C-alpha cells in the first residue's frame, strides 16, 4: 500500500475527458454537480436533461467505465456536460477527487445515479442560503421511494473501548452528522481540498468515507443535515460494508489513535503497542503502517483541533 497522501489529488490517474466545451447557458448558482454513475444507461439522458435545468455552474459525469453505452453520443447530445472516464481501477473517493479538480465552483454537489434526479434537485435559493453558512458538507434528507426515511444522522460513540457509529431516522435541520450517506452531499470545494480530499490508499468505501469525514471534524470543520434538500433512492438504500480490514486499520491510525496535546495532535511511539490489538496484518506490516501514520500525523499535527475522544464527549453539545 502506498504512503498516506499529504496533499490533495496526489494520485495522478490516467483518464479520458469528453465534452464540457460549452458552459451552461442558464447557470444560476456557484455550485457544480458531480454525478457518480454505476455504469448503466437507465435514465441517463433524463438525469442529464434535468440537471441542465437546475442552473449548475458545471455538470461533471464521472464514469466507472465506458463499456455499456456510447459516451461519445452522450457528449454530442449534452455539450455542456463533461464526461470523465478513468483508464484504471478507481475508488469513489478517487472519482470525487478528480471531479473537484475539474471545477472552480465554491461548492460541489455530489450525486449518484441511484437517486431520483429531477430539475428541482437543488434550488438556487437553497444553495445560496447554505453557501452563506460556509459549512464543509451538507447532507440531504434521504428517503426510499419517497416514503421510507433513510438514516442520515450518524453519531459516534465508544462501547467497551471500541469506536462505533450509530444512527437515527430522526431528521432535524442543522443537526450535526458524522458523515454523508454514500458520499452524497453538498461540499465546500476549498475546504475539501484543504482537508486533502479522500485517501486513495483506503480502498473500502465505508472507511474511505469515514476517514475524510472524521478527519474534517478533528480538524475543525462540520458536516450537518439540511432538510432544504431531499433525495430519494430509486431501488434500495446502500448497504455499508464495515468489515475490519487494512482500510479500517489505516483509518484507525489516522483518526482514532492520535491524541490531542495542548495545541496539536500526536501519535507517540508508545501507542504502537495499542495498535497490535487492532490488526491482523502481521508484525512487519503493522510496523510499516504505524510508521507511515506517525509521519502523516507529524506533518499535520497543528491542524488537529481535538482528538476522537474529545469529539465524542462534545458531540451534540454545540448549537
């Protein structure tokens, strides 16, 4: 596994770019939309037509592959849409990192083709109100078939010394949440870049999402729920794979192991012995992972505003 990235978009990914040579004619907000596509053609044209009516500054369609449909035809049909096709295996975080570098909008709205997309998916009035609050990430209210509420309020806690996350179906506007469901959210692009974006060395979607989100909280940013945006999954809500693996271990070393001391975060050498209970990757690999994490924490130590224990203790107390 590569060293933990220390700057945004450190991994250079070969990709093909189609379209996007014309700017949208009816741009009404300083927000770009980033659509993560699963690879199917179902509702593709309708989704893009609806997004064009919303008034986004840019529309970027991220493709996992180009084998299932003709992207050149779509690019000709939608000349204001930029289609990006990676030429190597990528994670969702990689796709979002790429998309963030392809626009200069203040905010980027990350969507998936697994949700219903209408021309009312985000209004310019709601977008302006959220932008003025300058939060790192706004998480929409989520439903399934517009009837069943999907949990978006995630709460960190500790049980018998183990970090865990619970959730509630109660949706309250402005309430803090640990991370966005399935990466879906309205992100402050500059804050996203300053945080380093998603860590491409963490391959598991769940741990990759949680890594950036928890890091943002530890570094002084916030993610909150907004009832001003409501999205509905078309068929089923995503099922998160929380399996403990090397991705989980790297998440632990970066976010849970560091301790906040006076004015900085630190990962002391003595913490190594605690990590041995957290991994099954072998002694030599554990040493390498721990050394890599210590170097990363040292480079970013003054960006920490608290540690995970302090975040959990104070969770829900801020207004």
